[in-house]
């Protein structure tokens, strides 16, 4: 699995951080998403998918086969 973020779409809602704080955080200056782990373990797949699903601007893309 590979996680990709589009910071141009992010509005800083923070839902991703609430869902998976080990994978995402927010920039202290502007609140935009910061990806902590681009290729997490399979055990974190559900949390990554949840975070992507909660993003109101679809700024998170999960590539399952990478």
C-alpha cells in the first residue's frame, strides 16, 4: 500500500489525523496535512482507508497494490 496526499486540496480539517495519527499530522503553520508514513504496514490499511474516506476534499489517495 502507498499513501499519496495532495496538499493543494487539503483544507486542514484534521479528520485524517483523528483517524490515523501515526500516519498523518498537520503542519503547525497552516494546519495542512503532513504524511508521516507513505508505505505503512498492512495492519494500518483500514485506518488509512478510513482517513481517506473522511477527508472532505479527497486530498488522500490510497494505492492498494503498491
